[in-house]
């Protein structure tokens, strides 16, 4: 990475950018000079994030979308190219989870988690790759795994989520293999514990939060800058010979 804006002149899509880690990553990319199309379902939250990025001097367009909509992948890619004239990167971040003992899990709810966390990621990656291959400039993709893509959970049952995140890591390797000849690098981040809406119900119990921190050798939860650095590494030429890799960003949680 060179200079304060290593991604100047490039453009990317960030899904799940109305909250949590998606918002952090959209702001991080915009701060590095990358124009961002941000997507999620909640229009008001998406617009608030877009306003914040604009105030910080970034270039952004908000595009409401539900990843369950089969047309979302094509729509997002078309909108990014129409707005910015190019597409260099995609952060495949949006995800959902169910919390249930596996023996009581509703199969339809399990399938919905796989549809949002895996099938929709593959669809958007494919739509983005078609544009990148045609443009001939290569590109980058960052998928979102989790510590739970590598280790069993320690709290309530999250079987669908765990299965989906392991699938994301396999998808990362296979997409990387297929698109390497086109100069498209595909990697994933595997966060540990970052306090967000997704895990708020589970960590409302202080004992549960303490247990998560006890599993983290660095002894604290993740902060925005902890994620932005690894993302910018994977999105920039600093990682130009890195593809098919999942990078834990977990304060050492995966050491155990
Ligand atoms: N937080 C952590 O500690 C942690 C740890 C490991 C991995 N991760 C991973 O990091 C990513 C972000 O997690 P987070 O903690 O930031 O979660 P979050 O706060 O719950 O945010 C999830 C985002 O995904 C969007 N989303 C969910 N379903 C969607 C759908 N059907 N269509 C479009 N957008 C949808 C949500 O926006 P709308 O509701 O507005 O649609 C929201 O912006 C996920 O892939 C998660 O698995 C997080």
C-alpha cells in the first residue's frame, strides 16, 4: 500500500453496509480513496452511513437490496458500473444467523441462512467477476468467514451459521482458483468477536461476553481499525500474490 489513498480511482461494492462490520469496511475503503456502492435492506440506516462517508470526503452511493432477491447480484453490479464507470472490488459481507439447538432447527430457517450467507455471495461474486473479466483489469474480492468457520461455537446452537461460514472458506479457495488467470484475487477475513447487532443478543449476558473475551488471547473485542487494516491489505496491491486465503482477525482466538 502506498500513500494515504492507495485505492484512489477504484470502485467497490460492500454488502451489509447499513451496520456493523460492513459500515466499518465501507468507511475504510472510502477513506483509502475507493468509491463505494453500499447495499443492505434498511434504507434509513444505509443513507445515514452514506451521509457519514460523504462528510468524511468519500465517494458513495447507497443501493437498497435484499440478497434473497435473485436479481440483486446483477442489479448491484450494474448500479456500481453505471455510477462509477468501473468495478474493482467486492466485499461480500452481509450475513444472517439462526440461534437454535440443532435438533430443533427449522430446516427452512437453516436453508435461508445458507441462501443469504453462501448462495447470494456466490451469485454476487459471479456477477462481479463477469464485469471484471470483460474489463481486463483484474480485481479483488473479500468474503466474510468467522472464527465459527474454523472452530465450533461455545454458546447457544448456531449450526446453520457455522456450516455457512465453512462453505464461505471453500468458496473463497475455489473462486480464487478459477479467477486467478484473470487477475482477480479472492480472499476472506475471519473475524473473532466484534460487538455488533448480530451478536448483541448473545452477548447481552455479561457472562457470555466475558467468556468470549477469555477465549481471546489479546483479551479484548475487535475495534474498527482492527478490521480496516486487514481489509485494505487484501484490497490493495500490498497483497498482490495472495489469493484463496482466509485471514483471521481475531486477537488470537483461532490459536486455540
Ligand atoms: N461481529 C462479529 O463479531 C463477527 C464475527 C465473525 C464474523 N462476522 C461476519 O461479519 C459480517 C458482518 O457481521 P456483523 O456482525 O456486522 O453483522 P450485523 O451487524 O448483523 O450486520 C449484518 C449486515 O448484513 C445486512 N443483511 C442481513 N441480511 C441481509 C439481506 N438478506 N439482504 C441484504 N443485507 C442483509 C444487514 O443489513 P439490513 O438488515 O439493513 O439488510 C447488515 O448491514 C457477517 O458476514 C458475519 O458473519 C462477524
